[in-house]
C-alpha cells in the first residue's frame, strides 16, 4: 500500500487488490461508461441500476440507488454514469448531498399540512394516471409519478437518515469529519453507511470533479495531484471500512474503489511530472461481502504498463459484484433490442474466483 494511504493501509487484511484490470478505452468518457455500465457507449443501465433491478429495495421510504458527487462538480458524462439506460427510469440513481441540506426542496411548503399535501398528491396521481393510460410504455412518465410518492415518504423518513446529530464524536472523528480537509468526503462515507443500514441497495460516491486536477487526472504533476486527492479521501475510506466492520455490516456490504483506468508508468513529457491514461493495466480493490481480504490478484509487466497475469476485464469485476449480491451475472437479463441484455454482455463473463 502506497504511503499516500496510511489509514487505508491499516485495513489491508480486509482488502482484495486487483492489479491486472484492463478495459478498451483510455478516454474518460467511454472509460467511465465502461466502468459504470459495461459498455463504451451511453444508453445502457449502470451497475447500480442492475443491482436494484435484480434485488429491489429494502426501504420504500428512500431511493434504492443513491449517488453523491464531489463538491467540485460531477464526473465527465454526468448523469449518464448513473443512468438506467433502456430499463425503466425508476432504476436510475438519485443524487443527494452530504451537506447541511442533503436533499433540497424536501420540506413541506410553508402553510401546508401533511394531510393537505396528501390530498393534493392523490388528485395529482389521479390525473397523471389518466395521462399515462394512453402512454403505458413511457417509463419516464411512470417514474415521475412514482417519484412524487417517494418524495412524500422521504419528507418523513429522509431527515432522520441524514441526521448526524446522533452519531458520536468518536465516530465522526473516525471518518475525519472533525478535520477541514477530510470533512466533505468523510460526511459522504458516513452517510453511505447510514443509508446502507436503512436498506438502500447501492451507494456510489465520486471523488474528484470534472477534469484535470479537480479529479485524479494527473497530467501535470502526479505527486501534487495524488497527494491532494489521497489526503482528502484516505481517512474517510478507512473510517468507512472500520465502521462497517465493527457494526457487523462489512460481511453483507461490498466496498469497491476504482477509477475508470490508471496512469501510465512513464512521464508524459520529457521533463514532465505528470502521467497519461492507462486502461491496459490498472488496480482496483474490493472489500467485504464475501470478498477474500488480504489478497492480491494479477500482475502487470515490469514497467506497470500492461496486465499480463490473471488479466481481468471490467466485466469480470461486474460479474463478481453481481454474484456476491446473490445474482447470477449470466442469467440476470433484461429484454431489449431483440436480445436478453446483460450487464456483462450477451456473451457473458465469469466472476473472479480468486477473490471469493
């Protein structure tokens, strides 16, 4: 473990490292699509959508799939990364924040009682369903109708889910919430734990915003860039792993940490200190959920450029996650475009057995 991650380094006995990941694209947009949806082009459901489609949600009062973005902005491609693609829109990710107002516009309108709002929503639902009756195949319209009901339930239940006041000072310190540098990402990690406790199926947290040094895209200065982002996230990540473990949640929760690709082993310019994209040999890691901790799988060549031993495609990572969630990655299908579509492709993919 690099000394950029001293706190995560204390958790390695729970972590399985994949040192031989590869994908087809070294370009951010298509690389992000591949990591999220298993496709280079947009229009397909992401991993979070497949998981919620396959398992449903354990909590009808909160979204089944939640996304939290970096304070500096969202990733390239934006909402396409958490899209439900050709599946019904109800399976797409819902953005929330981990600040003082995690879910905006959630409070009742001033002067309105809950009973009055229920009457209003019932009337609105009646009219919407009349409109839907002639458009039964419009999943976006169905999702919009369902979102009113979810929002009504969230007004009552979400404030408790995002309320950190009952968390101990020790727990907040574990996530780094008491330190300015780690507060933002720490709040996201703590909120992720609280959401998982309450039955939210899939939580995705983005570290880094749109481009260049706003994220881990270290073209200019690798040491400056990675020191910044690792320092912002190291303590919160370790806090999440340790908190899940001590609460007995790590056994049933998979934690995945990855970018859309890695960095090349050579400087980008003759006198440069940056690195370019490398989709042909990079590292991801996983912990919890039946993943074998304290293991490393695969190697790259002597330069760290290409995966050579036990090469694993992004689809193998997806297959591993689906299997550990109790789903058969080669039988979980959704019929679209004349094919039984799968997250792992119509040709299928096998889980990484060395990790299980």
